[in-house]
């Protein structure tokens, strides 16, 4: 295979034009690489792992710089509803969107987090 190219399918658009976008990332629940789809631009981790049950004990919600990048994109394109945050944690991003008048819902598989919706 050529460089960082690997035969992977994007989980969003199912295209095979996927490239590694980061070096190995180490976390308390394992190592992974981030991958980016050249077709739709989505980024995702491989391997996909669920964090341990105590993950949210130390991972507190915070507003990250990426949230503002997405917010600016949504505002530039006039998008005010239909946002789904998969793996929202405790809902910091959904809360930011709500504060800006954007309708969003977030879901997370962890029992310590709940579905959060902004209207």
C-alpha cells in the first residue's frame, strides 16, 4: 500500500478513500489512530473502542476548540437544526449549540451520561 493508505471504509459514506490523520494516540483505555475520509471529511478512530465505565469520572465536559470550528461552519451555512452529536459525553457541544440557538441532540452509550437535547 502507498504511504498511509489502508483499505478501510468510511463509517459515514462507505468510501474507501481513507487516510491516517494522526500518529498513535495513547489514552487510559488503549491506543488508536485517527483516520480521515477524503470524500466526506469525517474523522474516526481505529480501533473503535468503548471507554471503561469510569471514563466520565475524570473526563469532565469542556468546550474544545473544535466545537467553535463546527459552530462557525454551521453559522456560515445557516444551519440551525438537525444536528446529531454521536458520543456526546456529558453534552458540552450540544449545550454550546443550544446557547447559539441551534437545535441539536446528543447521545452517548455510557450509563453515566444521558441523552441531551437542545431546542
